[in-house]
C-alpha cells in the first residue's frame, strides 16, 4: 500500500471557509497519470496539485476531478503555501516548471504573488450559444486563450448570473469568465467551468492572466484590486508587468493528513 501526505489549503483568503480550496500532494517521483487523475477525482475539489522537487526548483501539475489542465493559479498558490510554510523552504521566491512554462511565486509577509504570463484577449462579434447558456446578454465577448471572457455593465448583473451548465459545457472553452467594474473594487468576476468538471470555481487564479491585461487597458492603471464574487469569495491583488502579471493573495491551511491506495 502506498501512502502520501495531503494538504487542503484555502487560496486567496486568510479565513478558513472562504477562498478556493485546493488539495496539494508533494511527491518524491511522479505517479502515473491515471493514478493522479483518480486521486483528484477522489478529492473532488476543483483542483489537486502534485509537485516534485527538481534541481532548479519544483515541477508542478494540476488535475480537476475530470482532466489535467495546463495552468491553475489557486492550486499553485496553495502549493507555494505548503512549500514555504510546512516544508520550510528557505528563500523568497519559488520557481515551478509547468505545462505553461516557468512560473514563480514570491512571498512577502503573509501574501503570495504568482508571476504568470499575461494573456491578451481577442474580441468576438458573437459566440453561438453563449447568451442562451448564460441566460444573460454581455456587452462584450472575447476569446481569452483557452477561456471566453464576457463583460457586463455592472456587478449586479454578474452576481445574479444563473447559467445553464449543460448548455455552457458545449461552449468551446475551458471556462467562461464573467466580469464587470465594481464600486468597491476595480473589477469583479466569476468563473464557470462545467466542461472541466467545475460548475463554478470559487477563485480562479489563471483567469486573472486574462482579466489583468483587459482591465489594465480599460482602467488605465497597472495595479488593481479585484474580487471573485463566488459564494466563498476571494480577494486578489493584480499588477501588469509588461507581458507578465502578478496575482496576489493570502492562503490558510484547513486540513492535513495522509492518503493510502
């Protein structure tokens, strides 16, 4: 029987019942893809992160309950929390090798900052099925890498969205990012990903690789504060650094234990 340490970390929040929970599993060597996928399905969280130490830093991979994904922000932040706070990493910056290239995470006091590639969105005139799936009409639609970004006039419209997840899963995208300006924050958002097994993600770090360049251009600023207004909510600090973005937030440990299989 195999045993592995597992950590359940809430990312983008300092509080135990908010932010986005991720499972983090440190490995000495890679398991088979099938086993990692089964573990992620058993965990039944939006993401499970696995990492292996390398000579240059760490190699990280992310699995939803259904599929492996190329990038996940909150599970990267959760992994950095485990490496810094539990495994005792000495230093201010971690470097992860990933399917999306090299990613770094720095720590300043209780805050963690993801340094990810920026993704520029391309506006679409229309997208078949999006209005029916969202039960709402956005003012703008963008192809944002592997996601679709839809913009609404105000926060009330975004907070009241009630998508048809069956229809939404037919849209050709990893997920749908809905966003608008906000009175309290520079912008707010929600993320829906039924195609990858997550109807609504609490706080989606990777979505901010698309949101930060968009809102920086609209608002004319490079530093912004945002909130993903899911039920669990999460506050995110944002900064545009040329072709990179800094995505900042806190994290807290909810559970630690051991899995056997």
